[in-house]
């Protein structure tokens, strides 16, 4: 990906791109990640996690228990990290508010690894639109989507909102926003994989 393409991406597109990048760099020929590669991915991307828990994290990430982590399973882990970082952010924000009603809480967690960078991007986009109550109204979500993923039609946005609003309270909390992001990332991955397969088939036919 060239630098200009990266600059043209919105933070949400960048977060999807980062998740692709991490996954593709560690998967094997079967397009899935083995336990060994998963261990090195955790070491690299989530250095705060102990290696002792790597095998445990692998076993709960490998939802279909086939001994590998596929992209969907990886994205379950990715969104779980984002939710956990967001909870941490809310705790810090509450502490700051107790200390001073004037204090603004900067997003914590830095961006030491690509995974952290991507989850922070997700939180930043959500927080910038979920004004005040840490939930997105339908209108706030519409504005967010127009800015972040402008390729979606109004009908798509309506459908995404109602699918993501799992508790049907008419607003989208961060966990639900992550469900929406998960769906979007998995759909995009399928599309990109399909295009890549088509391209390599064409190449083979030409040679
Ligand atoms: Ca699996
Ligand atoms: Ca909701």
C-alpha cells in the first residue's frame, strides 16, 4: 500500500487495514494462524500479555477448535481487546472527573503496536461522535459513517445500526459498535480475498 493511499484512508478504514495486515503477516498457506505463529503475534502485538497465557488465549480464540485461528476468530480477539481498552479508558475518565470536573481525559494506552494503534483508532472515532453519554444515537452513527466509511448508502447504514443494536435500546454502545466493525471487517476481508484469488487465477492463466 502506498503512502498516499494510507493518507487518504479514514481512521476506521485504517483500523480494518491494520487488522488485515497483522493477520496476513502471520497466517500460513491454509490462510489460518497456527499456535506457534499466534504466540509470536501476541509477543509482538500485545506485549503486556504473559506468554504463559498465550496458549490459553489461543484456545478461547480458536472458537471452532480446529487448531488454527482464522480471520473471523482473530477479529473476535481484536474487538475483545478494543472493548477491554475502552473499559480502561472509561475508568480513567471517571477518575479524572472525580478529581476535577474541568479535566479532559486523553485517550490512554498509547500506540506502541499496530494492534494497539488500531484499537485506539476505533475508540477515538467512537468517542468523537458519542457525545456525552458514551452511546451513539442513530443520527450520530449516520454522521460517523458518512465521515468514516462514506461508501455506504443510507439504507446500509440503517441496516447496520439495527443489526448492531443488540439490546434494541435505539442507541449503539461501544460493544455494539465493535460488533458493527467486526461485521464490516469480515465482509471486507472476504472481498479482498476474493479479488486476490481472482487476480492470481488470471496470472496463472496468462502464464
Ligand atoms: Ca479455528
Ligand atoms: Ca444498544
